């Protein structure tokens, strides 16, 4: 009996460590299970975060694509607008020609013109001329009679380029646009600063979002107007102060051939005179003759187009002054530049060729000649030199 009691007392003593060990194993299994669940939750959260980031990237790409499509639509809108305006202009021309030919009738071997129809034709021509004069605010009464002198301000930059002032602003800033393809404008406070030796340190650099093509760009009322590189005939209007594109347009018929045979880098040559913005270019349909187009610099719309008798063969540059086109010719090897063809858009009778207007004391060629209506001077770029020509004018006959 005593032995049995001892055994009964030893049983709980021996089994208690086994129970504690069992409980510890259960706790460890529970902790391990909880750790696995937490790890699983963390992985799911990481995947969720990654999915959100992927969605954000996809949305950004989609936004960029939408903005690009919208920009393309704006470009197409401007192109269609310009094409419609050009079509209307050509329809008006064709209608005038139809009216003229309709007023002429055959009478046996002779051609007799009905007096009433002739009077109507003359009245229509007079009305058309009156509209053009109103559109151009024709206050110009002078024309170029000669080139008095030249001043080589500086020699800097490539063979091709352009430099200018803004005739629509009161400041004296000088702008240098080097090369026939570039996207950086150098802005100088005045001509004294421009003439200093180290031009890059004293200049404000303005970078364009799209480079220019050729040397036919102009600056007017704080905007740079230029032919966009890589496009056939897109003209971009760029705000120099805010450094943003303000507008663009497509110039119908331009861009397929150079404006001047001796300056093949320039397809569209823009010009400023007393009446605002013009485009000078050449179309294959005109047989290589120069075409001039009046552009509204605010709306970037074509206002009127003239086919001139001035040939682009052996031409190196041209400029507009007081509603009149002056075309500068030279030899392919370079020599004395001279103005041989003059075309007044308001008076076809005064269109003539002249051998008298030579550029003085200089042999070479020009890549750019621009008229400044504020100073009545020509700003030219010749073989890397920046030149100013003073003009002699006389009253229009």
C-alpha cells in the first residue's frame, strides 16, 4: 500500500513538465502562424502599392498621349483654317478673271469689249484697290531711290544667320540668330553691348521649343515669327518674354522650293514694313516667280496674296518697304549685290526692273536683308558680318 501511494504521488510530478512543453509548442505554432499571416498581408499591401504606382504611370502616359493628340488637332485646325482662307482668295481671283473674260465677246475677226462691261470691270478693279488700301492703311508715300552707305557693325557667327531690332518696341535691344538651323536667340541690351568682344557673357539666351529653318525670321512687337524646322510651311509665333509659343499657321503653297535661288537654305522669308508682317516665297505654279503674302500678325491669318513678275533666279534676298517688294540679285560666285526688280502691291503700273540700285563698297553675298521701318535702315547678314545699310528715299510718283 505504501508503494502504491508513492507511485500516485510521482505521476503528477513526472507529467507536469510534459504538459508545459506541449503548451510551449502550441504557442510557438500559433506565433508562427500569426507571423505567416502578417507576412502575407504585407506582401498583399506591397502588391497593392505597386499596382497603384503602375496605374499612376499608365495615367500619366495616357495624359501625355491626349495632350499630344490635342496639340496635333490644333495644328490641323490652323492648317485647315489657312487652306480655307487660301481657297477663298484663289476663288476671288478666279471670279475676277471669269468676270473679265465674260465681259469680252468675239465679233468676227475682231474682239469688241462691251462698254458697260468694261466700265463694270474698271469699277470692280477700283473697288478692289480701295479695299487693299484700306486693309494696308496705305500711308506710305516714299520709295527707295538708292543705298547711301554701309556700316559693318561686327563679324561674328556662321556664314548664314540674321540679326535685327524689334521695330514694334521702344527698346534698343539687338537680337542675334546664328545659323540656318538653330533654337537659341541671343538678346543684347543695345548695340554697344552687342559690339563687345565676349558676346555670350553679355547676352540673354532664349531657347525655342522648336528650331528655326533658314534665315527669314523676324521679331515684331515682342514676338519672333519663324519657319519651323522640319515642317513644310508652318510659321510659328513665339513670345520672347514668356518663352512660349503663342500661335502658328500654315502658309499655303510655300516651302516646296527656296524663296531665292542663291539662298537655298531659306524656303520662307518673313518681312516687316510700315504695314506689318509679310511672307516672301516662291511657288512652282508661278514658274519660279516670287509670291508675297500679307499676314495679320495678331490672328496669323492670310489677308491677301500677290503673284509678282520678279524671278527667284539669281536672287539672294528680298525685303518689303512701304508696301513694295525689292528683290536683291547677285552672281552665283558672289559679287556686287543689286536690286533689279521692284513690285508695288498697290500700283502694278509702278512694277519695274532697275539696274541702278547697287549695294555700295562690298563684294560678297547676303543670306539675309531685312528692312527696319522704325529706323528706315536695312539690317543685313553677309558672310558672317552684321551690316547696316542707310537708305535714300524719294516721293512716290
